[in-house]
């Protein structure tokens, strides 16, 4: 479906704001990538670390909010 010429030139307020922000701060995207890497990108674990983590986990009961009956 083709939009008319009137709607093809429309730019929302949000789009205008983002374009203006990127023009004012060209390093913004790089800082976002650095922040993402800091919080989410983790270094790969070695096999020894994976085994240690697997062995140190505590088995959890199926429904954690129910007390065990005596």
C-alpha cells in the first residue's frame, strides 16, 4: 500500500527527538554499546568453571513457596 505524498514526509516527534539527540551527541551509540557490554556480554566460562558452578548449585524443591510437611 502506497502512502500519499502528504504522509510520506511525516516525521513523528519521537523520531525528531532521536535524530536531534544523535546529532548533538555523536558518541551516544558507542556509549550504549559499552554499557550493554558492561552489563550483558560475559566472557565465556572454561570447562572447569562450568563444572564448579554445576557442582555448587543447591537442588531446589519443585514448588519453592510451599513448606515441607513433617
